[in-house]
């Protein structure tokens, strides 16, 4: 399997793992930061990322966004959406292209 495909699957694996951290009925207004897992494309990365539930929810409102440690941004195929001292939000250039392809299919 090509490395970039495995890296992409890795990002989605940790994205799903992070989704499970959300507790049903959790308090979105809590300022307490929870530990999520870095969703970067580095295989084997288990770096902790600290976000409040509200910050996490805002990131998840936009499909194709990933939470990574600021040091783990991959500038070649990711675009930085937000950057704080504790985490960065990146969007995959591949996902952007996939969305554009979908739009083109719909227009046909
Ligand atoms: Zn990472």
C-alpha cells in the first residue's frame, strides 16, 4: 500500500478514536481541556492534543479538518486553518480536491 494512502488511513483512524472521547451529554461549555490524539499523517504518532469539547466541536463542524500538534503540521499537503499554542487545525488538500470532484459530478 502506498505510504500516502496509509498515512491518510492513519489520520482517519485517530479521527474516529477521538470521536469516541466525546461523552453523550457532555458539557460543551466546560473550559476543561480533554486529551485527544494527534491526527497527523505520521504513522505511529500518539502525541496528546489538548482541547476543550467546544474547540473539538468547532473543528468537527467542518468535514476534512484534523487536529494536530503544532509541530506536526505537514505543509506540503495540509493547509493550516487555525493555530494555537496547544493545537493546530489543518485541512487536507486531498480532501479539498475530493470535494471539488464531488461537486463536478453533481453538476453533470
Ligand atoms: Zn502527530
